[in-house]
C-alpha cells in the first residue's frame, strides 16, 4: 500500500465512497511522492456513472470534499468538467476520467468520458501517468499501466503513446519534456527525443504565453554542474539546471523557433587559423555560474541574453583577431523585442535586463585597467541598486580556461568591489540625484525651461562623479552660480 501522507486523501476517498465514485490521485503528486519532492498541486481523477454526461462527477466530488474540509469556494469549469479549490497550501483539482482527440491545427482536444487507463494514456509522460486509488477498500493501490515506476527508477522520460502522436496532438508537451529534464535531471528516451525533433515545428500553434511559462520554469530549475559541448545530449545522470534545458532545445530544434537569437550564438568561425570561443556554450557556462549564486529569474535572463549582440558585430582583424565591439549596446536594444515576442513583462523586469546587458562589460573593462575613483563612481551611478547583481553577472562571465587569467581577473574584481563599497560610503552615489535641481536653477536665474538648465545639471553631475566637487548642496550651488555666469545668466534678487 502507498500512503501519500496527507489526511486530505482519506477525506477524498471517504466522500468518493459515499457517492459511489472511484477516486485516484494522479500525475505529478504521485511522481513527486516517489521522488520525495514537495508537491502542492493535487490532481484527482474520478470514475463513475453519470446520467448522459449532464452531471460532472469531478465537480460534485470537489464540492463535497471542499465542504468536508472547510476549503475555499470551489471554482467550476463546466466546459472541461473540472473543479478546483484551495485548502491551506494545497491546490486541488478534480476531473472525471476522460479520453481526448485532437485536430491538426489546434492543441485543444475534443473530450469524452473515459476509463482510468484512457486518462493515464492521454498524459504526457509515463512518470506522470501514475495513479493511486483513494477509496477505502483499495486505498494506496498503485495503477501503473505504462511502466512509470521503472522509468522513475531509471530517470527516463518517455511517452505512454507513440511520441509522434503525443507531441503532434499537444506540442507544448515538447517544452514540458525539456522542462522536466531540467528540473529532475532525467534523460529523455531516444525515440521520444527524436520525435521532438520531428515535431518541433508544431510548437508554432502554441501561444507565446504558454511557451514562456515553460521557458521560465526551465530558467528557474536548479543549479547545474558544468556542461561541455558533447556532454549528456539528452540529460540524465542527475544533472539538472537551465543550461541543460537550453542545450536540449538547441539540439532538437526548438531553440531556433523560440529563441533564434540564442540559437545564432552556436558555432565557431576560423580565419587564418584563429577562432573565437563558441558563444552559445560560453553563455550556458555564464548561466550555470549565475544559477549557482542566485535564484533571481531576471538575473538568469540577463545571463542568457548578455551576449546576444555578438553575432551582429563580429569582426576579424588581422592584428587583433576576433572582436565584438559594441555588442553590449546592440544586445540591450534586442532585449525589448525578445520580451515583446515572448510576452514577458515589459516593465521593471525588462528594463532591469536591458540595463544589465548594457553594463555587463563595464566592470570587466575596469578590472583590466587602472581602477579610478571616477570610473567606479560612474558605474555605481548607472547601475544603482542593481550594482550587486551586475557584479555577480560579470564575475560569472569570467569563463576563460587560462587559470592565470581567471585569477588576475578575479583579483582585480575584488579591488573594484572594495572601491564600490568605499565610494558608496563616502560619496553616496548610488541612485543619487544632483543636489541642485532644475527648479532650483530656474528660480535662481529667473528663467523658464531651456537648454541651459540641462547644461548646468549635467556639468554638476559630471563634476560629482569625477570627484571634482563633493556630493553636497553647498558645493553644487556654488558651481551652479559659476556655470550660470559663464552662460550669461544672473541671479535674480
């Protein structure tokens, strides 16, 4: 007998018995029980006899269980025969067993009443097709018609049906395969992975919003060890993390359709025997490094996109070799278009990623040159509250295979960090606004909005950042008066 460990299952079984219904916990909650992972989304499949389909047994059972446990109001979706409610931290969804059929141009199925095996057969992967009976007489009995336990033990993702049918019917399942490989470290079975490649183009019928939900889950998966170009092409070995999912997307053809800007990073061009690093695998390593140090989704997106401008500015020079001048500015301009296409948030999150892509070379350049107070002040001013994330990203961007170069960079980075702390404490530059405002300038000289106001404000800002005057109102005021006189302005009485 399998005891899933929560009292709510006994309540569900009791109410199902009272109503003459068979009830099963199915899918992710059963999978995660065996993997010893927490799960708060509980799917219940119900089997019984209704009068011609007018009464939805899943809906009726949901109402009965919610009333028995004092759960929240039941949300009913009659079209799909489903109902859900929340109790404590658990989200419970109830549905009658069903079978599905699809048309070629839609991932929305035609749904009919079915058996438990029909319901398990329509699931995406065998490890998600496990069911446990909740009725008293058979409580804890495992139903595993497709070898899900075997695949769990072996760490393999495979489909219950022919994978070509599974992925053609609902192409989002291809992204789910990549997501589960990233989250669980499972290997996608050879025939299943090959079917993703054959059906990749079907992803075009899925909405950007649904794709991005899966993409963000891939980006939020756990830390990864380092992945080389030839390692684990289909996952497995317990390795998990976003870089694994992105590598799988690239290999099966989904990346070119969803994030062509990332797909374009792969490959090495050689001229006169001199090649550059593969930017795609460099990007995966930077993402791995950031993932090891932060769960911030948007910092991970910044790592993924930080070098997207490189293919557009790549140039070979006989003396310098390969250069990518201006790739950070080009990449920052590309961020908005990518966020729009993927229906990612267009507010503070997008601006944060733009900023980090734009600035990601600045600390690296500082670490290679003399670290002046002026340069550090300007970096602190432009990065503002995101300076710590920027430094984490830039540190992650050091992926050289030359240990001496890595040590030198990291030592200089520590100097940059110390100067950032010292100057912030002394000059209060982070997010600073010049001590003299445009309103001050207009009132002092009795003028309206004009170009001279911006000239004075910019000069004061630059003087503070360059250390010519302290970040104090008196010093800034005196400089304003001097600048005004140089521009022919006189203070009003």
